[in-house]
C-alpha cells in the first residue's frame, strides 16, 4: 500500500475527494479542512494499492495539485486493516508488477545528479578496483563493483528515453561521462603514486591474471551479462526491490574496466587500455539498452491491462 498526504486548495478539495473515491483500490480517506498553513488549504489523507497508485497520481496532477498544493507519497510497510486488504484485491494487477512512473523519475533524477558524493563514490570504487586488477584479487573487484554508483545515471537515461524527459537524459549522461572521466583521471594519478612507492608494478599488470584478466578482454558474454543485469536492475527499481541492485552491481564490469584502463594508461599499455575501454562501453550500452526495453515492455503490458479493465468496466 501507498499512503498519500495531499494539501489542496479549499476550492479543489471536493474534486480531489471525488477522484480518490472514484479510483479503485483506495481506502482510509480522511479530510482535514483548513489544516494546512503553507501552502494554505485542506489536508487530504488516503491509502491506495500500489497497482492503482500511478493512475491516482496522474489524476491529481491533472487537477494541478502538484502546483497549487502538495502531493506526498510514502510506502506503507504494514497495514493491519480489513478494508486495506479489500482495496488491494479490488485494484487491477499485482503490486509487484506496478510501476510508479513519477517515483521512478524522481528516484533516477536524484541518483543521476553530478555531485561531490557521486564523484567520490565512483572514484573510490575505481581506485579499489585498480588495486584489485594489479593484485589479481577478485574480492577487491567485487567490492569495487558494489561501491560504484553508476547504475543510477544508466537507469536515468533509460527512464528519460521512455518518459521523453530530455533534461533527465542530459543530466544522466553528464553524470555518467564526467563521472567516469574524473574517476579514471584520478585513478591514473593514484596508479602513478602507488608505482612510485613500490606498491604497483608493471610486471604485476602484465603478468598472468586468471581472476581479473576478463576486464580487458570483452566478448559477447560481456554484453549478454550486461543486458541481463540491466533488465534485473530496472525491475528492482520499478518493483521497489532495491536489494536486487547489489546483485546487479557485482555482475557487470563497468568500474573494474575503467580501473584497468586507467592503470594500463599510466604504464602506456595501449592494448589493455583499449580492451578495457571496449569492455566499459559494451557494459554501459548493454545496461542502457536492456533498461530501456524493460521499461517499454512494462509500460506496454500495464497499459494493455488497464485498457482491458476500462473496456470491461464500460461494458458492465
């Protein structure tokens, strides 16, 4: 269930209440006249089944409530209510399959912002991966994958394409390109420093690396894994199962490939630099393509289901 807290101008409250009452899957409606002070107006509270949430939010936005008042949405982790259970049964589809497009757009917008924190996480992840590739240590590679925040901008690009949000696309692409450029440039400096103090050596990079050699040897399996991971990551975002993102993070080689390219560049190894760059681009392309196709499929399936329900309701 979702809990909605609305602030509505007094003259629009009746319309808002009628919309909520007419939406299948809503319950626990409360109206507090004059309770809001900034902005001034009435406070309307209700719960709605997740699968009916997107329709209700779209209706509220059509009423202009996002500009004249306020729309706040929270997840309800536990609701001990017979009426809530009935509302979830009345709502179309399954909650796990529902996509809250406004929530997805807002979440990816936040995750794809080029900030100091984002750059710090990506840079630290790349430096950890640099240690992993030189030492041929798979544990460090997995740790670096988990730390890297690059899935946020990739999901932002996919969401922007499906929702036709050019600003979100530009913001996400900027975060992705600048983020990796800064992280790789700083990792080159980190590699030179580690070499100067005797912790990195060219012999280690060029030697046998059975655990990490794959990061500069891209093949079709790299692309296939990236596509599968992109689909899984997008599903985890749309279904609010964020725990699956950890598995997605450690199944693609974006950060390790960037790290290997940076270390190889510091030693002038153009073969590994080029191979790692190809691996990086292949993974970024696969994840973005899979994320976009997954969202398009979800949107088409959900629209078709709602069309059938509306047709059935009009026939009845």
